[in-house]
C-alpha cells in the first residue's frame, strides 16, 4: 500500500499538533494513516487505501459507519437546530429509555464525554459520602482527569502516584489501586482505610488493556465487599454499555452498582457521556443539591437524536444477539488458528469485543504487560498492509459492528492466518 498523502499530512501536523495528533493513541509509528471517509465496516484513507475497521472509533460505531438510521435522525434534528442551551423533549425520552435498561440508574445526567461522566461520578461519590479517597483498578482507564491519571502501584496498598505531569501529588495520594480479579487485595485496602473511602470505580470488563475478563463470581464479590464496608461502587460502562447487552455488563453479570457511567455507543458516533445512579445520590447534584456539574453541551440534541436512533436499531429483534454470536464465532476461529500455528497466544473477548494477546490470557494489568508488545505491533502493521485495521496497541480492545458481514469476517480471518504465519 502507498501512504504518500498520509506521510505528507503527518509532516504538516507535527508542526501544529503535539505529536502530530489530537489524541495519543492515534500516534501510530512511524506515521498514522489519515482517514478520508468511512462506510459500513470500512475506512478509506487519503491515498485511497481501504481497510476493514475493527477499531470502530474505539467502540462507538456498533452499527458501522454512516448507518442510514443515524444519518436520518441527525439530518432531521439538524433541520430543527443543533444546540439550544435549553431543555428538550429528547433528553427526557432518552433518559426514560436508558433508566429503563439499567436498573441501578434511577436518575441520570447527560454530559459530552466519557471523561466528563467519570469525573462527575467521582465527584458525586465524594460529595455524597464526605470522603476524599477513592479506589481504582490497576490498568483501568476512566478518562484523562486528575483523579484517574494514576500509575499502577507495586502493591495492594500503594498510594497513588501521578501518571502525568501536571497532576498534583496531593490529588494522586487520594487514589488507591488494587489489581483486577484480586478480592484479597481489595479487602485489605478497605480494611486499612475505614471510613475514608468514597467509592471504588472500575470497568466491569477491563476494556483498555485487552479486554480482560472478570473471573467467575468476582464482580458479585466486589459488590458484596463494597456494601460491607459502606463504599459506593461505580461501574464505568463507557465501553461495555449497550455492547455486552442493552443493559451493559451489569445486566449481563447480574450485578447492580450504585453509580454508572456510559458513553460511546449511546451517542451513535456523536459526543456524549452519561452518569447516573440511585435517586438518593443523583438528587444531590445541582440544581437540586450541592454537588456541582454543568456544561453547555450537556444533552446536545444531535447526540441525543443519534442515540435514540441507535437504540431503535439495537432493540430490534435479536440484533445484539446476532452480533454477539458473530463475536463468539470469530473468537473460536481465531483460537483454532493460534492453536494450529502453535504460537502460544491467547484469544480473549466477550460479546462483540476481542483481542489476540501475544502471550497467555491475562487476568490483570501486570499479566497483560508480560505480553509481547513489539511482536503485536509488527503484527498490527502486517494486518494494516493486508487491509485490516486493528487497534494499534496490544492493550486496546478490537470491536465488531453490525456492518461486518460474513464475507468481511472471512476476509479478515484469511488476513489473520496469513499475518500470524508471518
């Protein structure tokens, strides 16, 4: 493939944008490709190369690109106006639908991004409990705000260390970390800081390092421990919401948190975030309470219209069930492939999420880091040259959309076999 146009664009971008990109994950070495257009399961770059897309904008495009239902909904809304600065009926209607799907969300607020949603959820937890400390899972990602940008510690009771310049040490010290799938470590932290911890925030399935799946009974045991120690539980379902099931991972696993954050899919490809939970917590959010949150783009009508249309499609008979079955089938084929080739790799995933780990299946962040990162990046480049765009990191989840037909999946599997053999 020829990438001349992308190389030239990247040279221009490096003089204007930090690292030449608008988000670090897009800084593909030695240069990213620049997308010109997208449709269905495909992206086309500035040089006319076509790629089967399994990044899907890191998850939101569950229906594929340029789905006609989304285009119509957005077009209809644009004719009515795209930003009001006032309430609209759309936010009431979508709130009714979302709270109907997530039992733990009796009330919610729309914001613009997943980062805003997690930041607000943590503020609610701290404001409602009057406590400053929080716990997060090592390797879990909850957006680029100060409380969440904390390095993984060396042990279960390690105090937080900033993972970015500009994050105050005084902020980081209030963020504790525990390994995923480690109940003993969680219980140890809860006992060490009685009456000081506001909440545990976690991705029920770690999406930003894999995915990494919960061991059987782990999530319910986490729920039980947080109840026992009077600590709020926040499920960050920005990735898993509306993908594992319409009610997210909490419905899939039957575990109800106190607060939930959503995003990505429910925006239909447009910017959105949601935080919500028990009425007793959410009624403490301004203007009905003293926990402040505001935003000009909260409840943006275009994003809400796209979200309504996305739900309309997903709620049709067995759409999500069929998509998840495609995920099961693809993972089975990939698992057979790596076993036949005796590579020692592992295929991990759930629903329409998947990843090939270049090593044994990890159950936490530390185990994931032992995978062959450089080997995966070389494989990623071979796949890209074969016309398949996977997420450009060993530690990101790949996604399947409703637009990935059987023909597209078979072409992908052929590319996988060829590139894994290499």
